[in-house]
């Protein structure tokens, strides 16, 4: 028989109001307190932006180096040869190679979370763009995953470097940690992400840029965040 949620969990869950705009601190306390899953849930943010992603000059895409990581073990693959291959291995990359990895991926292997490549390897990687692209795995110089400094890229990916891009509906989805994290760590990660998203506001975007923010855990309800409070706190952090 399934175990009933504790009284504390039930009380916290009953406090969640679907239409209320919560202050970030209040939302984090409620989210952590109402978690009832048997696993360490991911904490995710959805940011609704006032942009039209169909317009190339309104695309929002970038990276954020979360100071406390995501709580997830990241498997990093690097396309490199020679000296750069050795650097990637020394930095802790899980998989390093060249044509051999390309062929392996063509065969259906995708057991990694991040892909990095040196510039000279991109002609080799190009043919598998249709496989990697839809999964968000294609190396891209705009987000620092096509680089000569593979050691730095591997280190940042392992520590909590996340990539984000606005989707067709104008929403950026990104993880900021786990329910087990201290609220202060989740708050720091949230602020880091928000700072990057706001910094990348396209000049062509008109009207209100950040139109809505929702915070949620894997199994929990979404909590709407007061956007003015969130942006103000991010600037002060």
C-alpha cells in the first residue's frame, strides 16, 4: 500500500495557490516543503519572454555557469585529436575521440549529456548535426562548446554549466538544482540564470521582456513567481 504523504507535506501542498505570484524565498520554501517523491527531484524554472523566436533577431540563447551546479552527473564527450585529445582526457572528459565517435553516434549511441569540439573537428561533426541538433547536443561556438580551450569547457560542463534557448512558445526552460539543495543554493543558481537571460534581451524585443516565471519540481505543481521581485533580487545578487 502506498505510503501517505506526511502531515507537513500535506499542509504545505494545501498552501500553494495556483494564481498567486510568490516571492522567490517563499516559493523555494514551499517547493522544498511539499516535495513527496522518493527520489531527489529536479528543480526547474520556466521563463516566459516577450520575444518572437521565429524572428532571428529575437532569438535568446546562452549559457549560465550555476555556482552550485545542477546536482546531476554530467557525461561529457569531446571531439578532438592529438594534444587537445590529451587535454580533454586530463580535464575529466568521459569520452574523447574523432571519427570513431562520429561513427558510433551514427549507429545510434547517445550516452552522453554534453558535446564539445575543437574547431578543426567541426567538418567531421557536421554530418551528424541532424542527430545531435534536435537533442541539444550539437557543439556550437555561440555557447562555447566549439573551442580550443577544451579543458575549461569540460571543467565548466562538469561543474554546472547549463545551456538554454527560447522555445517556439517564447519560453526558456532550465534546471537550477535539486530539491535536496539548500534554499540559498537554489536562489544563487536562479539569480545566475536570470542575470544571463536578462543580459541577452534582444534589441528587437518590444514591451515587457520577462512576462512570467514559474518554479517547479519534477513531481510538484508550478509556482508562479513575482517577476519584479525576482529581477530586482537578481540585480542585487
